[in-house]
C-alpha cells in the first residue's frame, strides 16, 4: 500500500499506523497550528484553595438541594 493511499483510507490508522504517524509528522499544516489550553471557568483548578466565603456559599447551596 502506497503512503498516499494509506492516508486517504479512513481505516489506515488500523491498517498501517506508522505511515499515518509519519505523514502527520511531515504535515506543514499541522505544524503551523497554534496550541491553546482552555479550562472551564465554572470549576476551580484541582488543588487550589477556595476562599472561605465561597466554600460556605457552596455548602449552603448544596445543603439546600438535598432538602
């Protein structure tokens, strides 16, 4: 199977993953992409300390839902 045929085949990653990975490494279009990490604004980062008033507010809201 030719590399160009392998890339056009949607199942080529299962058939010939090495050819697909090599084509990805040679891709100028992929190399030019800018990477960004987006995090949800409604969830705190793991391990971060929340202010006491925010923790108390969250606790009151959570207790109100269980009643």
